[in-house]
C-alpha cells in the first residue's frame, strides 16, 4: 500500500464546539469559518438553539449572533446531546450559571458516560444537579447564583475544566481549576482572545469576573485527532508520503505525532504559523522502520483520543508497545481498552489488556477478520487505517459511525491510497 498527495482534514472538533458556545454568550456577532459539520457539533448547535441561541445551519462560513453572558433562556424541551460528551459537559457549565432548569439527554452510549465528574464542581459552586444512580444521563441541572470555587480535579479532563470556567464566567465569579496534568487548552486560549480575565500557571487556570466576552471571528484549523489517522496510515505504508495541511499543532494535542516519530516514522512540520491564537502547520508524514514504544503518565492526555489508533499501528511495528495510565479510555464512547484488545485479538494480533492500558506485540503477519466498533467512531477509523495495510483483510461492522467526527473519512482514505 502506497500513500500520496495532500489532504486538508476537517475542522477541529474541540474548537468547533467552543466557537459556537462562546459565540452564543459573546456581545455581538462572531463569524466562524471552517467549522466541522459533524454529528457532535450539530448536537451543540441544536442544544444551544433549544436554549434560545440564534445559530444558523452549519456552513463553511457562518455568523453566530451573541446574546451576552446571560442571554440564554429556559429550554422548552430536554437538551438532546446525541453522542456528544463535549456538548453535555460544556453546556452543563453554561446552564449551571443561569436561573433555569434543564435536563440533558443523549443516545445509549452517551447516557452511560460518567457525569458526576462535572456535577461535583458545579454543585460546589451552588448549582443543583440530579443524576440517576449509574451517574450518567439523564442529568437535570437547576442553575442560579453561583459562588467562587477552588477546584482540584482528580481526573485530567478538559471538558470538566471548561465547564467550571464557563460557569464562573457567566456567573461573574472567580474560579481556580488545578489539574493532575495539563489538558487541552482551547477554552483558555479562546476566552483570553475574547477579553476574559484569565491566567494560566502550569496545571492551574484562574478566571476572574468579567462583565462580557467580545465577539470575534474564528478560523477553525484542521483537527489533529482526524489528521492522526492519516499520519498513522502514512507511517505503515510501504512507500510515499502525505501532506496534511493546516493542522492544529497545539502542544496539548500533538502527542500522537511525537509518538509516531519516537516509533520511527518520518513526521515533519512545515509552514508553521499562528491562526486565531492556535499554532498551525502542515505535516508531512512518510513511512519508517517502526518499532515499539512506551506511552505513560503525563503523555496520555495529549493523545488520549488517538491511543486506539496507536495500538493498531503498533501491530505493524517491531517489538512491544506499552500503553499505561490510560484508564480514561474505559469511559469514552465505548470501553476502548477492552474493545481495542478484543478486536486486535479477533483479527490475529498479539495484544494484552491491562487495567489502565494495553500491551501490543508487533509482527508482519497478515491480519484478517471482522471488527466490532460498538458504534465508536475512533475504533472504526483506527481499524479502517489498519485494514489498508498490505496483506490485511479487515471488515468494519459499522462504517457509518465515523460521521460523529469525520463524515468523509472513507472517501478521503480511498483518495490517498494506491495499491
């Protein structure tokens, strides 16, 4: 299998969510270009509309009309978040600071995901949160007058951090959030660009009261999590290279590309620049002699969404690849540790499940069989990349689930491959 050409992956999902939320609570109109029109981002747009926001249909260029920090209103129906944990947790922070009552619902997968981690800090700030015994959805929040909080997160979660910052911003109170390790910082960057009083000291973020946030234009860079699949494809190719254009290379998001280099792939940055407060570059990726590597501890948050892909790439590397400290994978759209290891074994790879990670022993033998995605878009794309490697014959049970983050994944994959 050879790779060739250049590709511009869809807009970053994290920044797309946040551009809609911050545009809604800003003073004035925000123009957004390059938003990701995925199912998850559609969920955020729909939920905000239910809260009274003026958001048009998602389009390559669109304008969100801001209603100010406290301009949203009591929703007439439950807030349907679909499969999107980001929608649920970030908007929970918004609702908690308003004098409204809202119930968050979602699909079966989202309903199983843990919400106590966001409920606890919002309750500490003065909101009332009702959860079922299993700690997932439906979740009902009664917002109101919040007070300042100094919160130390037990788990590294950019979504929880963002919920606290948004709640404090809208409520006009101070908040300090300290994480065990630094997580993706798009919320901090975007708030600072809009005039919020925010400071960052390592793993601690402090937001002080602001009367408003400014409207601003946003150009959404390419999603590094989406680009990772094609970087991984190029790494296991026999020949060729791929240019991935306009990719966000924020330090809190580029762990996978670092790990690919560590494993022996050729990954280079060109045309690095700043756009909208985010570092952006073109990535050129070529195959190399891949070997095993280790991912642990502080490296995990910067590549947590790409770990299933790394496990798949590791099957084509010489030696062992060890992933630990990744227990968060068990509470994603699926239990990604069990699901990845079970699927790797089902297609003939040598993989071992660990309590907080996995061990993969690489080989050159062909892999074949059927993969069960459990409706998880990251699994579908990771095994889709592995299926393209020479000699492999892998069927994906639910190819359509990639629409959550990358609707055109399969056509883009076909376009850059030649056999």
